[in-house]
């Protein structure tokens, strides 16, 4: 039962709206009419029974009144005539008048009725027999009962009224159904039509993707606003569609452009002698040029599978991978040297670099890298370094070995001067003076040479050195010269730096020594300052000395380069060369800014350890 | 009456002649006696009905208030001359009250002028009804017997029709006497004269 109902409801749900409206109207109409008809019928049945009772009671009263005289004067004929007027009441079955002695006096029987009045007054007043109702009325004359009237009527009138009502309801139902059907045709125009239009429009839009379609607004109700919203939605979709098409076109154009750029890049990459590769922003290599595959003997895919590990010398692998990962993580340029295995199994030194390509917002798009075969260069460097090492070793041992005989020369010329001064003539004394002076200068020269060779020497692991403390030591060792020249040395706060303490001391010693040495008539004023340049500390040593002609500002750092040959400014010409060697050993730079008579400022930089390019004596030597 | 239909007795005659001839004699005798008894009975029955009618007339008639001497005065039905009712009239009015007045019967001797009567009945034995009627004042309902009573100036007259007691009415006379007869009374009258 409930299934059937569900089914019928489901069937209703799928009906067209116009049909739904019609059915809804008809059902509502029928239910309303039926309910009101039922209500009216029930109310009427109750009321009408009462009404009938009252009506017949009144009728009985009238008949009784009219029957008093015939009864009083024993005139049944007149009484019968009076009763005969009751023919007008078709539902009155019978009217019987009984005398006071209970005998039948006069009667009226409906023509169609076959029964008669009982000849003797029956007992009890009102009773229903076979669907009929009897009412009894006493006939009174001046307060005395002189007889009894019994009226009997049937209740067919109620049934008749019911039939009449039913017929009326059916008639109204039929008429209103016809009107509803006619109305629904109009309603179809008002409600179903716009919906049908919407359906047609949506179907058309879905089929043709034509978003210029619009639905005509017929009414200003919900359907009207639905149509409005639908049209708005369509125009939004239309504009989005336009945008999408434009964007797609642009994107296709851009893709074409990008493809062109890529082709150009690949063409360039293929034509280059270097091994070129690109990687995505995660660092995964996605392109290698032909030079790579030719060199390694592996196809791109194989190389990609093998990765760096299979191609790179195991001694260089870890450092290179760390550097690559660091670059990918930070976006800083990649720079590494490593040995890569050629197809014939020979490892060759390569310099690999990679730079991140960024978009306008600085986001990394890709990495472009190259590996250059520097094997020959590297071998020459090695040769050069070996030669340099040999030379340095030679210079060191030579100067070291020379110290002994020079010291002997100095010692014994002094002994001669002391013991045999009187024996020597004036020429002998002069020559001895030259010998002593020469020996002394040779000693200084040898010392400076030793210092110079040491400046390039590799020391142990570097700790933090407090520059202020080193400066203080330096000033202490220079105390004599400072006092003699009445110099004023000032300093700003100095940082901790990661260099060899002896090297820093050499720097200060030479630069401050020079400032004291190349002074004017005024007492020297020397100021030491340090500032952080981001990747390095820059130290400045400023003086108010004689200054340097800018044309010599490069030359002064060469070994044995001296601007002043006169005796006023003594020296071996190695001091600034030592300074340069020390600074370059740490990847820094030294230069001077000056003008004659304006004093000079010597600058040198000491890069922070993280930014220190691995620079050894080799680099310096290679220059 | 219907039972003496000779056709119904004829089969019995065929049974025995003697029995038939005796039966006829006996039946004739019984019938004669019966007739006499019934005539007397009918006489008394007729006046019982008339007594009842007489009382009922008072209930369909309106008297002016002025006819009563005072509120306690009785409502008098006067029978002039020979009283044909016997005790019937007395029996029927016992306990009856008209408009708050007790009913009373007065029997008036012939030649006496009826006074303080609301109803006067003149029986058919009185030959000079016209003179009696002429003496009566207003406010008296006059009831008599016979077809000529109304012509003599009476208001209601008993008549026998088909052996049933009925009455004729002359409402004009009543009206002239200041009385109003109910239309219902008129509706059951045999004839209404004007």
C-alpha cells in the first residue's frame, strides 16, 4: 500500500509542472468541496432534523387549533376537510385526530399510503417507526384536552436533501473542474511557460555552449527573478568564457613563445663546447646537452638514472652534493670543481657552475648549469704550484741558510772593527763600514724574505682572533718608533676575525710602520677603523703622511718596489708585498687611496669564513 | 335494521319451514321492542350532545365585560320553559369556568323575562320564541332549536342533519347584541345566515 503510494507520488513528481498544477488544483478543489459538502451535510442533517421536528410541531399546533371546533361540535367532516389541506405536505404520512375518549375522530392518510390510523389512540407520544416520526399533540379547548392529534411524517426529505446537496456538489465540482482545466491552460502561460522557456534555454546553452542566449522575463515574481538570475548567470558565464578563451589564446601564444625560447636555448646549449644542463627548482636535472652524453657515453636517460654519483670521482662527490643541496636550498650560485669520468673511464677535472633563473617575483624557475673541462688548466696549475712550492722551499732554505754566513759576516766585521780599528787605515775603516752596513742590510733583507715566504704558508685550523688585542700587541712592539715620532694612534672598536694571529700582526706592523715611516714634519696621526661589508670585514689604516701619487698605487705592492730610494726612508721593499700576500691568502684584497701631501689610507678586506673562496698559495701563484 | 335483510334468512327457511315462520315472528317482535328502546335512547343522547354544544358555544363566543354585574357574578346559562336536558346540562357544566366566572344554570318559567343571563336556551317546545327573544337585552347569546329560530331573531339554532346534531348561525344578530362569534364556530356550522 505504502509502496503504491510512493510509486504514485514518484510518478506525480515526474509529471510536467502544468499537469502538476492542474492535478493540484483539482485535488485541492475536490477535497475542499467534499469537505465542505460533508460539513454542510452533517450540519444540515442535524439541523434539519430539528427543523423538521419544529416544523411538524408547529403544523401540529395549527392543525390542533383548527380541529378544536370540529371536535367540540363533533364535526368529523370539517375536521377531515381541514386535514385534507395537509396534502400540500408530501412527507406527511398521516394525521389522526382522536376524541377525548381515545376513539378515532378524523384522519388524513397520504394518497400513496396504504396504512390507516389506528382506531384507538396509541400510547406514547413521539416514536419512530420504519423511518417515520410521529408527534402527538393534545387538542385543547379552554385549557381542557378534548382530543389528541397524531402527525406522522417520513424522513425522506433528509435523504432528498442529501441527494440534492450531493448533486449540487457534483455539479459545482464538475463546473469548477472545467473552469480549473480552462484556468490551468492560462496558468500554463503564467507559470509553466517561463519554466519551459528556461528549460529550452538551458538545453540550448548546454547543447550549443552559446552563452549569448537570454530568456525573456514574463513576470516579476519568483520565476521572473529566477529568469533574471539565470540571465545574470549566463552573462557572468559569457564573460568568464570570453576571459577563458582569451587566457587560453594568450597561454597558447605564451607556450609557443616558451617553446621557441626553449628551442633557441637547446640549440644554443647543443652548440656550446661546455656541458650544459638544466634542473628544476627541486634540483632534479631535466636536461643535458649532447656534450654531456658524448663525454660520458651514457644517454641522457641513463645519466639521469645514474645521477652524479656514477660520473663523479668518489673523492669529490660528497662536497659537490653538499654544495648543490646548499644552492638548491638557498638559491645561491653553485660553484664546484670535481672530476668526472669520461666514456673511456678517465676522470677529468671540471668546473661546474649553476645559476638560478628567477621570475619577476624572484621565485626560482629553474637552474641552468655548465660544466667546463678544466683538466689541462688544472694540471698546469698543479705544475705551477709544484714549481712555486719548490721555489718557495728554495727561497726559504736559501734565506735560512744565508742567515748563518750573513750573521758571521756581521759578527766578524764588528770584531774587526772593535779589535783592529786602530790597525786599519782610513780606507780600511771605510771599507769595513761598507761591509758592516752591507751585512746588516743583507740580514734585514733575509729576515723580510723569510717573512714573505711565511706569509703564504698554510697554518693550522683558524680560531677567532680579536683584532683589537692583536693591534695592541703590534703597537707595543712599535712603541719606540711611536714615541720617537710623537705619533698619535687612535682606533675604533675592532671585531674578531678568523685569520692567523701572526698574519694579522704582520698586516698591522707593516701598515702602521709605513705610516710612521713616511711622515711629514708634523707628528703622525694614525687611525684604525673596521667596518662590516656584509661578506667581509674591511679594515682601514689612515695616516696624515706624505701620501702616494695615484700612479704608483698599484706598484707599491710588488716585491722590492720602493718609491723612495733616499736614505730618509729605509726599508727592504717587501713590507706591502707581505701584506698583499697575507690578505690574498684569505681571499681578501688590499689597496690604497691617497694623494701626495694628503696622507694615505690603506684598506684591506678579510672575507668572513663562509664567503671565503678557497684560496691558497696556489691561487696566488696561478695569478 | 341491516340484519333483517330477508335475503339472508332465505337459506334457513329451506332447512325447515316451521322454524322459518317462528323465526320471522320472533324477529319482528324483537325489532319492534328495539325500536322503542332506541328512540328513547336517541332522545336523551341528542340532548346530551346539545348540552355539550351549548357549553362549547360559550367557548367560541366573546362577551363584552359589561355583561357581568361584578367579577364574582356567575356565568349564567338560562333554560327558558321546559328543560329538555334533564340532568345532562348540570353534569356538563360542573366545574366549568368561563373567563373567570363560575358557570350556573337558571331555569326560567315560561312568561318570565330572563335576566342576568349570558346564554338563553329556548327549546322547541316554546312556541313563542320571537317574543321571548324580543324581550332580551344585548350581551345574551340566544340558542334555540329548529329551522325557524334564526328567522325569529335567534343567533344559534340546533338542527338535526342525517341524524347528527348540527347548528345554524346568524353572526349578524350576535354582533348586533354585542357578541362576537369565533370564525372557527362558524366553520363547523351547517349554515351561516346573515
